[in-house]
C-alpha cells in the first residue's frame, strides 16, 4: 500500500474480511511538526510498533505510530513494514 496524506487502512486489509468501509487507521501529519507523519490507530485493539533497533511500543487506539524507514507495525492480524 502506498502511504499518502489521508490514506486509510481499511478493515479488509488488516483482518482479511469483507468490510471495505471501516477505517482502522489513517495517515496523518504531526500538527506540531509537519515534517513528521504517522498512522493513527482508529481500531479497537492496540497495535505494536517496532523501531528499527527492535524496541517495541504499544500504540493504543487514538494514538499514532510514526512512519520511518525500518519500522514494523503489528496490527494483530498482520504485520506491516516501512522499507
């Protein structure tokens, strides 16, 4: 998937279901630093953000996972990576 401003991660992409309407994440710009972008968790479950150095952090609903080279996000049902 190509990440661009406002792009939405839909349920069917994460959970391999037929829900093409429900957004579970949106690409957003950091309001305090417009050069920084992330994916806001709009799901009901926590995600796990893994930095390039292997450090893992929880991403609760409503929080944002920063987009950077080498990171991975475990959405629970699938794993995404930024390369």
